[in-house]
C-alpha cells in the first residue's frame, strides 16, 4: 500500500484516468437539454441546421423554438404585423425559413426578408417608396404594371421617358436594420431597349447616416468601368463602377455602404443617385427599387 506523496500520486492518477475515460466517451446527447440548446442559440442558423443531422435526439433540441427564436429578429412580431399576407407557421424554425423568402410589407411598398445563413434583415424599397424627381409628371416618367415572375415583386415600376435632371432618393430608419452589420444599398434597375444618354456623364451616388457619408460616381452602363471618388469626403467608400446582373433578372449598382453599430437607431439612412450636371436628355431607365442588405 502506498503512503505519503507516492500514494497521493497514485490516487490522483486514477482520478485523472477516470475523468479522461468519461470525457472521451461523452456524447452531445449527454449534455442537459437546456445547456445544449443554449450553446446552439449562440451559433448560427447554418450551424443549428447542420447539427440537426447528427441524430434524432439532437435534431429535437436543434429544432426547438428556444433555439430558433434567437435567430429571428428581435422585432419579428412587429414585422409580422406589417405583412401584406400573413404567414402561417408551425414553429419558430418554420417561421425563420418562410421569412427567408421575400415578403411584402407596409401595404406592398417594401419587401422584407432575412439572410438564411445569418438571420440578418434585408429590405427592398419599391419605386413607389422612393423619391424620384418629377415622377408624378407623365411627360418625364411613366408607371407600369409589373409582369408576373420575370419583372418585379412589386405591383409597379417606374420607367424614365425623357429628362435631363435625374434624381432618385430613398430613406429608411437605421433601427429597422440588424445591428453590428455592414450594409450596402443598391439601386435595382433595368435598361430599356431604347435607353439613351444614361452613361454620357457619371451619376453621383451617396449614402448618408448620422455624421457618416460616402459618395462616389458611377456609370449607368454594363460596359463602363470608370470610378471617381471625392477625396474631400471622409470616410471614403469606393462605389461599384457599373451595373451588375442579379439572379432575379434585374441589374443593380451600389449606392454606398456603412457599418450599423447600433448607434444610429434614431437616424435615417439616406441613399441617392443623381445626374444633374449635363443638359443632355436621357431616358430608358427602369427603376424597380433600392435594396438594403448585409454586405459580405
């Protein structure tokens, strides 16, 4: 029988072996349910979905309402009250999945969705929700009903007939967006076959919130790749140079980006595209709206 320090060492060695044996054989199912659900709620929707494939018992915990409520926007109840068409759902995970698809809100003037991988909020402001200079004058702009599927998710789009003063602005509350997230704003548009004069001069784009402002110049063209940035403005953001194709058949151009750190809750996010320097006429621009989404 060991005595003294040697005996203590032997006892400690047996305890360590016992702990190591328990640790190596312990599985996720051995964790208390509330503990495991808390761990999952601190990950991401993608991680929670992947963990549900491990086993049936883990799937039950990973799909629980307590986990998926953490992935829903904090104000999801208020967002649901603004939906044009109510969403039936059987669980918080089911609601999350259905909110990943764009849904009309605010009488059809906005579109809301959440990112599937992060749960961050996304919005599209319809053309009717924008401030378009002289859009109420049929000599300069016309409003067209959207065709199903391939056109726009909104009821109407605005098409520029002819004008020399082109100015499109959008505004939304910063508190509507997810905090601690970099957001980009994008003009969603198309060019009609008769489009002309839109890339003769660059258009000025800007995004402003609080004391932050970014601005630059872009061409409303799919071919030009010229970018000018006003270096007198701090901080500076370099804009996308040209129109890019979207998956939905439209095109987009970036108006600006900013980091929403949660301090702008009472501020407006102001976005704009403007070309007023040239006296030449321009036409054929079709405006679908402005999208505000997380920028990765």
